[in-house]
């Protein structure tokens, strides 16, 4: 029997809620089972096609034997008549060639546009369009829901007519699909198909209609189908039951099921069917071109600066850039002629490269055109973000950041490596120019792009929502009807109320995935202990799988010709609109790999704040503000506010951590802000670079430079590498890499490409030595560059891994850690890749990196290692990331007995290789365990042997400018700034909390507020004639924006002067009882001379209430209810709790706003209302993080594990409690003020019993 087979009908996770598992898992199984080709035929979409092609290419490049070929197809719904047909039959279409592939794209788009049935929410084609786009396609008759199978219910003659109708279109390219499943209907259908084949000569092929990868995973497929049937209003008619046989079988396994269930198919017939199937697969040869850009041609004559006679985008691009250069550089008086010559050299260099080498003139003109449209239509545009800030040409055209002023590199933005070779094939090959626009006007810009380039050439980029832990818990509860499985056959009752409690606690604990839930959530730990089978089999296999289609909020794709020449598309209905918009079926990274133009049209709230503030400044002060002209980045008053840490509401600097850091740094220049933005990141902070920077800036320690060559670009940061440009310059100047190579090195470090990093390390070290550095010093400098990106290297091994020591014995890494912490010097075995021998090498550090997710690496030699997916493993082909290993990799191992009793075997006999055991290796990280890593000294190999397996050792100017603008506005125009900030703070989901926090801060800046009035004719925040900020009813919790707008509209029309007139004027449907109670609670009718107490009475009379609700009665309890309700709906308190409950609070209480002035480690009495309690289990016991709030602020009350043991009578606090605490004033790692309760005599906690 032949051993290779091709699967022509497969459904992955892209057959949403019908197929199971991602593309990579399918290919791994296909390679193991000797599958020659695989065709993903997803339900009504081709979303998996690029992913499948790239995975196939990866195998082709890495495996010497035949790879698994990608075939492109679709399972599509076919109807007789688009307007009247109810019956929808499934057929499979496969692309034979490039023409067929493009026809698939066109059929797919037709099904989602003209063929879309809104009532049934199905995408369909008819016979007419199928005939139009039939060329280059194979058609398979489909499953039990195919036209032949469905027609067979009415008899053989009807089935034959259905077959002939398809045969008339596809002739001999119509294939009769024989399936090997357990359904009796399938056996009957197979016999009919064989009969039709004999009669008409069309070939039969074998498929398995695969929906899941492995035997036994039918339960997963059934589970996701049940999700779909619950979530869809219109269930797709005809979807068959999954059965147990629709997994990816090898040829031998298919033959076994034939003999068991389909004995009517003889061995010779089966062999013929296999030959037919493989022949079809061999005939399907389509390659998706990648690695070349396909940009739209810019309409030169449409540009306002186009001169007569200009015909090419190159000419226009050069002209527009030169105009900008004259305006922004040559006309400047603050730079010398010598400096201008430097600018001119840089400009000419960039212009030549962009226009002549990269050939990106069209790209720059498209960006320029969009920015011009935005500015011409009063749409606020951001300054520059990311690597584009390094381009002088971009500065002359679209950005406002001078790259020479801040020593930014063009090569990080664009260089030869990005337009040629392998880098050009990656998704980041196009230069990165993100367009930051004010959020509310983003749709206008998108519509302009559609109008400019044509609706058939523009689409929104699609995304996919995935299955999350919370949704899986809810799904399981519903699908299993509360009887959750504990084994394959046994179930236990789990109440819905318990499920809701579990979900609420997962929300409180802020956990995202299964492992995090097991580690952090007590409730989930109990759930897991009770239902391990459910979690391990269902949840772990389905977590992260596609659940639904969605669309990218910002990304727009533009193609040179009709979009169906390039990618598959679908449509999606916009929220609150009837129109369906065109959306790509591919994710953004796959669209970019195709070489297409992706525009990120980002809506930035800060830009809305800028525009709103500028409009207010114009209205109040009659002054036109242009930030690039009016904002001086050397403004001493603005820098002084940064120096004092007054950064509330300031973009990119508003966290407690940043505020505290700026105070410690003592800001004196804009460059300090840029450095702060760059240095307060996980990598630099983990290396204490932020602390070193402060010490260096204050002169407490002196800067050190490895070589005089680096001083020119490191002197501004005192010898520290904190920018990517500095990393690249060091590689270029010190290591003698070209700037293009330096950019590739930067990318390799970010993407953790160990092989490429090793190559660059050797070149860098050689370059350093040419510059006079010793090999040891050169390797130290390389380590600094590597450390720049090191925080992303999550590479560790399990605590029980056995490390081979220098004397040949082995010891657990956890014991080595303890020895290292005790100060011992440790030497272990390493492998010198240049000399190809095992050597002794000194350990620099043994690091505990916490509990991380790990997987199994198992070799056929029996050796096994638990490690994280990013850890480097030594193979015959060099070091490979564990998760990127393939089953043909030979892993480098230390042979048994190489170092017996300290006597080493000959070098050639010390190491060998062993093949991976694919059935016992799990690349995905299965569970969390304590893990450690070893850092080797720099003067030798950076690897070691764990369990005898060789492993590798591990371990921004535009943002600053926007932040400076915020601070500049706050300093010079506080009323417009804070009004604008409050207006757009409500965009956040936590609007009440954001606004409440800002209100307190605004009042501290001396600005007063007017109370909310229901009769106002403006729905948002605005500055009053008295210099106050009007608090709008829109900000009252429970009213909502649409209801507030309806009230505002009614008040504009009717101008009510009394409560009764207001009640008659507003629309009752929107302004219902719930909304009126919120307005009354907020005292929003005070301007009518109607206090809250009277308003309640009027309201009941107007409603003609016969029975007065309990909470409307006058009592002490109800007064408290309405006071609390007012606090809740306003989001702020007019009366602090310490005043409201003065009988409870101590006279020595410190207001929360004063805590900042209290010295650290000083006892303090403070308190307020508990708004959140987060328990956390430690080795010493349970501790509590408690957020306490009052009218003037919020602080963190930290209750350490020993407090309740020491104070047994102290009451356990909960949300809503009024508390007073005597504790120690402290500061958290994030710079937030804490009051700590310890197990000492000082700490006390009181809870108000009756409010």
C-alpha cells in the first residue's frame, strides 16, 4: 500500500465554532502521519489560506523530505435562486492554479455581498455566478449536506439531476466525494457516487471531512458546535452531527476504517480512489506571492502642490518634500548655516534612498495626502510616533518631530535590509507611519480613503475574537446544563449561582487564563479540583481558539486594483447601522505579508483634548494656538511642573510611578522627559537603569564609556544605553556592523532569534577587537546590548533540572541557586561551539524567575527536560527556541559516562545528538512551575547542560512631546485644559472613577465646579462665564449619553422653568423612573428652587403614585440611602466621610489629600469608604490590598498576613465599609501611597457598624 495521502476537505478553527485547533497543530499532525497535502476548506471563508501557506513554507524550508503542501479551497453554500431559495447545499471548491485561486476570492466576496442573506445570516452563491468563475477550480460534491446527498432523499433520479447540473459547469473537474465515516446515510451516498462515477466517468476521491486533529477530540468539536447553536439566531440548516471519525487520519488509518465500516469498497477500488485523490492534490499548485510590495499608484494631478508637467509620483514626492524642507529647515533662524548643510546632507540621503532604492514615493504621497486632508478639515493630527520620528523627509512632509534635534536615526525607520532579502518578506518590511487622529473624526478620514481609492479597493482589516476562560465556564454551564463532567462518563451538579460567583471572583482577581486562575484564584482552584477533566480536556484545548469574527478598530487596507485580486474578504455589520462594510478575512500580519498597504488610522483621545482646548482658548481668550509655533520645549515653568511631579492628566506621564520618578530625577530639560519615557520600561528597570540614571544625573557616580567612539551619542544619557537608536549606533560604531545590519540585529533581539543573534555576536566582538577592546570587554558590551531587550526573554528551566558540574557530577538547579545565594563560586560544563568541545565555565548568576508556564522536551534517547517555550535548545543546526523545534531536529546531548570520576572521555566521544520523540514532546506551555536560569560569565560559552541536554543561557520623543503639550496647556491655560480633559475622560469604561479622580485634582488647582443642572442646554463639560467648569448630567452615573442628549434637546426647545415643566418636556421613554431618581439623587433640579426632598414629592405627585416606595419615606436610614446614592451617581462627594460620620472618626484623622506630606514609616490615622478588597495568599498567610476613598482622594490600605492573627477581634472588612486605620505611611513599588497594617502594637483598624 502507498504510504502518503492528501486530505482535500479539512476544517480548522477558522470554520468558526465548527472546526477545532489552529493551523500549526494540523500541520504538525499531518507531518507525523505522512500527509502529502492538506486543503483547508473553511465554512464560507478563506481566512486560513495565508496561515496555511506560510506554515507549509516553513516545513518546506526546514524539512529535507517532502513537505506538506498547502491547497486552497472553501466550503461554500450553493442555492438555485438568491432571492427565493430556502435550501442551501454545501460544495467544496479547490484552486488548481492562480486563475482558480483568484476565482475563489471573487466567489467568496460575492457570497458575502450580493449573495448574503440577511434574514438567515448566510453567505451564498448561485449556479450563475458559479459558472462565471468556474475556471481553474475543482468542485467536490460535498458531504451529507451536499446537493447530491440532499437530493438523494427524493430518489436516485433527483440526485442524478443534481450531479448533472454541477457537471454541466465543471465537466471532468467535478469530483465525487467519498467519505469514510460511521453514518449509514454516508454508506448509501457512497454507493450512489460510485455508480455515477462508473456511468459518467467523473473521478471519485476520498476525503474525511476533518473537523478535529486527533482521535477522541470529537467531544471538543461537539462542544464548539453547541456554542454556535446557542449564539446564532439562525442556525445554519443542514450542519451534520460531527460523529467520531472526522479526524486527520493517515492512509493506513483510513484503510482500517474502510475495512471496518465500508467493506463494499474493495482494496483495488480504495487504491484507485487514493490515486485519484493524490492526483488531484498534485494538480493543485498555487503559491501566494510574498516579499514584494504592491502599493496603489498615487494620483499625482490631485495633489494641491502638483506643478504643470508633473506626471510621476517620484517628481511630486521630491517637490513636496523640498517645499517642506524650505519651510521647516531653511527658513529657521535658530540654526546656523553649517547646521543647515548637515540637514541638507541628511535630506538628500533620505530622499535618494526613499525614491530611488526603496521606491516608496507613492507610499509617502498617500500618507501626505491623508494628513493634508485631515488638517484642511480641522482634524487634529498627532506629531509622530515610533520609528518615523527618525526621518527628516517625513518631518518635512507629515510629522513635527525634528530627528536631528533629538539625534534620531533614519536607519531604524528604513534601511536597505528592509527592502531586500528575507527581511523584505516579513510583515514589518514597509516603513511604519501610524496616523494618530482625534478619535471622534476618525470615521471621516476612513471615508476619505474609500472615496479617494474606490470602495472596491479599500477594506477594514479583520480580526478574530478568541475563547477566554470566563466564556468557556459559561459555555460549559449551559451546554452541560449544570451537570459538569468529572470524567468522560460521569457528571456532577454545579449550580448556576456558584458559576456566577466564580466569574465575579475571576473578575476581581483580574486573571486572564487557566494557569493564572489556578495560581491566583481560590474559587477557581476549588472548581479545578472538582472538575479537572473539564478544565484539562475542554478548557485547555479550546482556550485561545477562534470564537467569532471581528474587525480592527484602526487598520485599513488599500490595494492597487480590485481587492479580490489580492485577498479574501467578507462583510460585517456595524453597530447601530444597517450597512455591512467590507472586511478582510485575513489578519493584519497576513495582509502585510502579501505586500499590501496597511494604514493604521488611530483615534487618540489626547488629540481630542488638544483640539477641544484650542477651541476653548480661541473662544475665551481670542487666541489662535499652533503647538509647533507656540510651545517652547525649554519653557522653564512647564519643566518645573514636571520637576515637582505634577503630571495628573499629562499624556504618558500621569502614573504615580512616573510622577515620583520625575521628582527624584529633578527635571531640567525636555531630554529628561524623553529619557524617562524610555527608561521606565520593564527591561531597563529590571537592570536598575532608572536608578543609575538618577545617580548619574546628580553626579553621585561618574559616567563610564567603553570606548571614546561611543561618547558622542551616549553622553546625553551618561553612558547608559536607553534608546534603540543608541543600541544600533553601538553596534555600528563599536562593533563595525553596518546600520542595516544593526537594524536586523535589533529585530533579532526583539524576536529572540538565537541563531541570528549568535552570528551578530561574533561579528560584533570581532569589530570591537578591531577597535582595540579585549575579547572579554567586547563580550561585556554585547551583553549590554542583549540586556536592552532581555526583559522579553522568558527563558527558564524547571527547578528539578539536573545541571552538569565541572567535576562531571550533577546537581539540581534549585540547589545551585541556594549555593550561589550563599556566596559560593560555581563552575559547570558548557559547550564551546567554535572548538566543538565541552569546557568548564564559571557561573555569573543563578536566577529565580518565578512560576512560569513550561512544556516537555522528550528525546527518543529517553532524556527529558521541562522548560519554557522561549528557552534555547542546542541542535545540529545551532540553537533553536524550544517552541520552534521541529521533529527532525537532532538535539545536542551529553553522552552518558563522559565524565566518570572526573576523568573525561576523548572530546569526540563526549557529546552526541538525539532525535525528538514527537509523541511525548509538548511545545505549548502546559502548566506553571517554579523555574530558574543560569547566566554564564561573558568570557566563554553561554550555554550549559540540563538533564544532559544542551541549552542556551538567557537572562520615545513624540510621546514626550505630546506629554509636554498637555503640561504646557495645564500650566498656561488650566481652565480649557481641565475642561477638555474631563470632557474626554468619559470615553473610558470607568468614566465615573476617572472623572471623580480628575475632579479632586482640578479643585486642588483652584478651579471650581458648578453643580449639574437638568435644564442645561449643553450636554458636555464646558467653562462658564464665571470661570467655573459646568458638571453635566451626562456624567451622572445611570443617565447615559443618549438620554442626556435627549434631555438637552428637550430643554433647548421648551426652556422649562419649573420641575413640572421639565417633566412634561422630556421624552418619558428615555427619561424613565430610574433616570429621574438618579437626577433627583444628584440634586439636579436645584436651579428650579426645588430641593431634593421637594423634588421627590413633586415627582410622586406627577406620576400619581398611590403607594410611596419605601426608600422615598423620610427616615435616618433613607437619608443615608439618598446620600450614598448621590455619591454614587455623581462619582464624587460633596461632603467627606470624615465629616459625615464625625462621631465615628478620630479628631486626629489625616485627610487623604494630606498623606503625601506625611513622612514615610510614620504612624498615621486616616480612613474613608472601602471601594475594593483584593485578598492575596502568601506563604505567611493571607494579605489584603484595600482601596479606601474619601472626597479628597484615595489610598491603598495594605493589611499584612500577621495583622489579623495579632488582632483577633478586628473585623474583616468588605466593600462599602466605613473604616478608620492607624498604620504606617509607606510607598508601593509603583509609587502609590500606602498605609500598612502590621502585626505590631501600632496598627489598629476600626469599622463603622451602623451607617
